[in-house]
C-alpha cells in the first residue's frame, strides 16, 4: 500500500528517521519543519496522512491539527502526533484538536510502521 | 543507524549554539516568553531525539531541565540568574556527553549528577523523576496460523456515530485484527437508517469478530487503542487452546452470554422447540444480525477445535529411510524426464503438448520439493549428543565448560546431517582441548573460570551455516607460522595475512596438537574436517582473536540430491556452476582484455577480479572467437571469475555421481543429464580455484 505522508518536525534527525522508515515500506514522504510550512506544503501536494511533532516554533502541532481538521479537504485524513510527554493533558489536547492517533517518543521504527498501517491500511 | 547518530550529533551541536544565544538573550531580558519557548523547544528536541538515537544519558539529563523550562513557560516560575548559569553549564555537559559518544571522554560525569539534582530542586516534589518508560508499546505480531497455545476471543467493536470525525477509518483496524490470526467477521447493520435519514459522514456499522490467535488480550486491545474513546469495545476470551471437543455452545447460550438475550427469555423460548435461533428472530427477541454473529462464532470455534483434533490424530508416521531415498531418486529421475519432455514440446510447437509439458514441470517441481522436505531433519538431534561429549571430556581434562546451542530447529538433509557428525565431533574436541584454557589460566586473564562453547545453526539462503565458537585462548598465529615453516608448508619469508595463517591449520600435514593428548591428537587433523565438509559441497572458515576465542564457520548446502545450477557452454559442451556460488555474470569485452595487458584480471564495479579461463583449464578447442562471458563467483572469502563462451540460464540440476574411474578428478563434483539426454559436468568452483592458485 502506498500513500503520501507529510512528516512535520523541527528536528532534522527525527524527520529523517520518519522518512527513512516509511520510504522503506513503500510510502512517499514530504517534510515540513513546522506547522506553518506544513500548511503551505499541503497546498502543493495531496497527502493521505500527516505525522506531526507537537512542540515546534511558529506554529505548534496542536494548532496545525486544529487548522487542518477545519479544512474540509482534511476532514477524514488521519493525523498522528508524536509526543514525548507521557502526561495525559498534551495527548488530550491533541485528541480534542482532532488527532487520529499518537506515538510516544522514543519509539522503534517498527512501531511507527505499525501505527501508519493501522490508520492508512 | 550510525549516519542517523551522526546526524543527531550535528543537530544537537546546532541546537546547543541556539540555546547558548537564547540563554544570553534571556539574561538581558528574563521576561521574554518567546525566548523561553526557544530554550524549551531546543531542550525538548535534544531530549526527544536523543532517546530515539541511543543517547539515553543525554535524554535523561535534559529531561529535568526541560521540565523546569516548561514551568517557566507556563508562568509558574520565573527566570533567575542562577537558572541561566546552571543551564549554560548544562549545555557544556551535553557537549561533553556528545563528545564522549564519539570516542572522546566525558570529563566530569559527577558534575552531571550534581546539575540534575540542582535542576530538580526547582521542581515541585512530584515532578523531579526521570522519564518513565513509554506506556504505549505496539507489539508487532507474527502472522500465521494459530499455534497450539491459541486462544479465541470474541470482540465487539461498535463505533460511535462520530468515529470518522478525527480521520479514523475502521477498515484498517479490522484488517490488522485479521492479520493476528484466524478471524471470522460479521458486520452488524441493524442501526443503518433509511437512505433519506442517512448522514453520510456518520458511522452506523458495528462488527462482531471471532479471532483465534496466539497473542494475548493486550495485543488484541491495542489494535483499538486510538478509538477507545470513540467506540464501545468488548474483548472476551471465549476458548482456550487445549479443548478439542468440536461441540461448542448452543446458539442460545452464546446470545445470552453476549447480552443480546435474557436468560429467562431464552428459557421461555426453549420450551420444547429445537430450532431456537430462527424462532427467537421470529418472536422479535433478537435481530437477524445478532443471530448471524452468534452462528458464525459457533462455527468458528467448532472449526478451530476440529483442526486441533485432526492435528492430534495425524501427527506423524515412521518410514524406513531407504524408502525416502528411493522417493528422492525417483523425483530426480522425473525432473530429468520432464526436462526432456519440455524440450520436445518446445521443438514440436504444438500448444497442447506445451501445456501438458508445463503442467508436468509444475507437478514434478512440487513433488521434488516435497520429497526433499521429507528428508529434512532438525539438526538438534545431533546437537544433543554433543552435550554429553562436552561434559565427559571437560571433566577428563579438568576444565569447566558449558555447551550452548542455538538453532536446533534448523533443518538439513538427513544425509548431510549424518555426514556432518564426525567433523563436528572433531571441531568440538579441538575447542575443548586446545581452545578453552584451564580454569586457573582463565581466571588469571580476567575471564570467568567456566568456558563456553557455542554451537549455532541457521539458514542463509540455500545454505545452512553452522558455527562452533569458543571463548578460549584463540589461535597462536606465531606458533602456527613457525610450525608451517618447519613442516615446509610455507616459505620462511612468505607474506601472509593473519587470516591466511589461521587457515594453514587446515592444510594437510599440519598437526594441530602441541602434545598429543587422548582427546584430539588422534592423527586426524583439521584437513580431514575440511575435506569432509568439502565433500558435502560446503566450506570451512576459521576466524580467531588471541585471548578471546576461535570461531569455525561451516557453510553447507541444504541438500545433496538436487541443486539450482547455472548452465553455461564452452566449445559446445555444457557445464553447470552451482547457483549458490554465483554472484553475477558480465561480458568479457575486447576492451577488458586490452586493459588487463595479458593478465587474467577483469574490472567489475571497481573491483579487480581474477579469472580462470575454463577453456584452457579443460583443454577444449578454440571457439569462433566471439565475445565471452565471465561468471563471477564467491569462493570462500574471495571473488573469482570463470570465463565461459555463453551463459545459458538457470537449470534444475539432479546430481549424479561420476563413476569410480573418475573419483579422483579434481574440479568436477558430479554430472547431470540434460533434457536432450546429453551429459553436463558440474563444476567444483572451490577445487578449480585451488588448482589455479597452485600453478
């Protein structure tokens, strides 16, 4: 199953890990460094899924999820947030904003793949 | 992963530079929330990515600092001079830790702990702890049929109407569940409204699933972790492994258990009527879909139990091994005849005949695989007797040794296993006698007194790799060299790598024992082991590190009767090269020949590969002089090319032994009969290479 996935993270190494892992599974990946760039990217490329970090400059992940969900084109697109906080409030904020799922950092590449498969098929 | 680590290091250095700038800025303007945010994010990334790329020390250290800055960000704490000084010092600590991971030295690890404590003092008592292990672990399950300890779950998944609103698609979830084992799925559509009342963005469906898997309840529940708030999920264990009685619960009982029906309603309905299900539907007590789901569950569990019952009945039968040998021989003959048939069909061109020939080809291939499979035995049967051997011999020599085995389930052809036993005994004796030192010697060199010999088998492509490794003294390179010179095996001034010297112990005439003991000095050297293994079309390799042990690696083909070969032609004669040794085929152009200036070398992908001209080796007539091809093979550690006229293609090779007359012929390991009845010789790449090296 292929698909276009947008990876949003201000950490280059994280973006690369996500891209590398998903490309190996046959997905295509576009990257953005923060929420603002992500919003610009989705206007250029049609994406089937978004994986976003929460803490980023300019526009953070929660804001990005909320903005995307409000867009009719993104009503049903799965959005996964990467969280480091184990605290429930960040996760709940993300869920309330409309996130489909979450992955807790640190994660193993196969966990990422499992979550993507679970949501994208 | 190493380039990933490098990338993280680079990024961390960049972030630290940003961090220092921001901290100095913050010193001038402590109330600037934007700068506080920058500091927090930098720490956050250093921590988050650190844990991902194996810098756990950095992640743990930054965690506390990040938490402190989170409090500042939320406004519950203000930036103080002390905090900034501490954070700047923390930057230096992180740099030092990054350096340490690159082979440098962390200069003051004690200071790291002091700093962590200092940051901890900023925090309220309950927040100072280090990050807990991630709570969500998504197990990636092995697929496949449910094993003996299989469990059957009943899962009801009833999403709320607004399931789709956060981008969830329930289908992949059900697919994921299905991949966990054997699954029966019933879709419940009772809530589906008339078309005019239907909201296309709402979810009206629910699912009942009966899953038989060897995974535990948590794994099953984990599938639904993202939708827990958005649906009603019920997972129940309904059947466990051992039960083989195919009679499962009655439909009525299932319905009551699931809460679809009251027990009293059931009893009322049961008054003397046999077909309970339909009656209940008629009476409007349960819906048709609920009944359907219950019936599916009944069938699923009955099916599972039946399977288990069958498995117990036909577990195994005993067959005399000559019968199996005969079967494999016949399968081999059949493959030969089939090749003939395919060839005739191709010549004839009649599509009907070609069709039949293809069918025969498929069937004979299946028959071949099956009959070879029957002869496969797990190697563990031989491993077992070595335990005893190690125990007895180590006691005799006053050494303490344990034998660790791995990969007992690895399957090998029966004949290979039988012929492998003696070489393995010899190798293990060698390890016990020469490899593992006496307990007091080991303890003096800082090793545990008890030595370990590891016997490991594993599949690698069409080969089985067996390694025997010990944690003993390792080979004494100088002593071997000295002995080899004394015995005249090498010239005193020969330039040999350490590895080449180690391989000398397998040269005929090299006796391994310093003093002959009852254990291994029995006149049989490593050269016998080597020739035994090579007779099985395998190879032996020695690696050794002084002080930490020796490893012998045996590579063996899975079977001796039929191999995949590469058919080539030289001067109209056909030859077969075992496909397992072939790396690639390239053309040998005039340019290559010119560039090599008469030396037998060819450049393939920037690697210089020596080649052997098979036409010259076999003294065959010169051909028309058309372009030749080089088959690049891997012989032991090195790559060697073999020049042939033409590479024809892959060929199922049924191995026939050459007669007694030709037993001593080097470089030919056997022959095979081709589709047209012609004979093709099977080449022994190892021997051919050795021969060429001698000249």
